[in-house]
C-alpha cells in the first residue's frame, strides 16, 4: 500500500530540515558565549581596546527570546520596555497611517479608474510623488508637525497610499464592460453600480494593493523609528545596537519578520475571501 504524502506536508518538512541545517551550521560557525567573553577579556588585558561585540550563536538568541516573550509587556522606564510594548507602538503607528491612506487612496482610485479625464489630470502628480522615498519626507514632517509620533504616522501614510491608489484605479478601470452594461440595462444608478458591480469585481485587485501597502508600511516604520527614537521596534533595534547587544538585535529582527509575515497572511486570507471565478 502506497502512502501519498500531501505536497504541503512535504514543503513543511523540507522547511524544517532547512531551518535545522541553518541553525546547526550557525551554531558551529560562531564561538559560544563563554568563549566570546573570554576573548573580549583577553583583548582588554592585552591592550586590544574596548571589548568587541560578537555574533551570538542561535542557542543564545533562543534563550533571549524565551526570556523576552515570557514577560513581553514589562516597563522599567523610557529605555527599558518589553518587546510586546515596542511592537504595539509600531503596529499602532503603522495601522493608523495605513488606514488613513486607505480612506483617501481607495475613493480617489475609484474616481481615477472610472474617469479618463481625472486619470490624465492626476497622473503627472502621481508619477512625480510616487518614486520619492518615504523617509525623505521625515525632516519636513518633523519641521511642520513638530511631533515625532505624528511624523512617523505621516511617513506611513505617504508610503501606503500609492500601491492602494494605483491598484484601485487599475482594478476599477478593468472591470468588464459587459457587467456595467448589464447594470445600465437594469437601470441601476451610478452609486448602486459602483457598490454592487464595480466594487465586488475590483475587490481582488484593491486587496492586492492593500496587501502590498501593509508590507511596505511595516518596512518603513522600522527605519522611521530609528530616526525619531522614543519607542517602537525600530528604536528597540537601534538602542540594542548602541548597547552592543547583538543577541537582542537578532531577536528583534526575527520578531519584525514574524509580525510582517502575520500581517501579510491576514491580508492574504482576506484577499482569497473576495476572489471569484468568472
């Protein structure tokens, strides 16, 4: 009797094997924490200057993760907060700027997609503003807004708006004309046509833009928080680097990746729920 292993199970097993191989190679390639401490002490005694930071082995990073995640919301002052608090600040900024961008980008994208005149009028502005790095807006935002958190939210707003706007316009413009003609035959008004015909047809493309935007926003917030400081996962990374704590830096990098993966998975689920077969 032949046992058929599902493709997903094979992929999961292969991923686990690759992870184990990577962690094993990493563990063997770097010195242990004790050896690193002895080497740093030797460098100081022999006049080698201040102790140098060394890349920690994965066992040390796992130990740090267990310690941090066992109490993620502790608060011992401005520069000593748990990873849960830091991520919560970052998520608040990302989601605030993101949904503000959605409130503007999706209606304007609808307008551009339904009106060739508005497309031609707004396209030059989009093409000029879209390539500008979001972080290039940070100095101007800090000068005008005079608040670091609001400035970070503004930067997220700027980086989130373009993928949503462009994908919304593309999705609306490419709705099948037959469906719109059927709506006209049934004498549906413009508003009902937009909500009952165009929006459901364009929803997968709109969700694609929203999914791209949330990924970009999560990338940008780390760099933005490194600039403005205070709180957030970006500030946490920068602060731990200044303390030469590479174990905490690597741990925070892993947490950034995991949160980004969860955000993308959530939007992928919503995107699949609105897909349809013609």
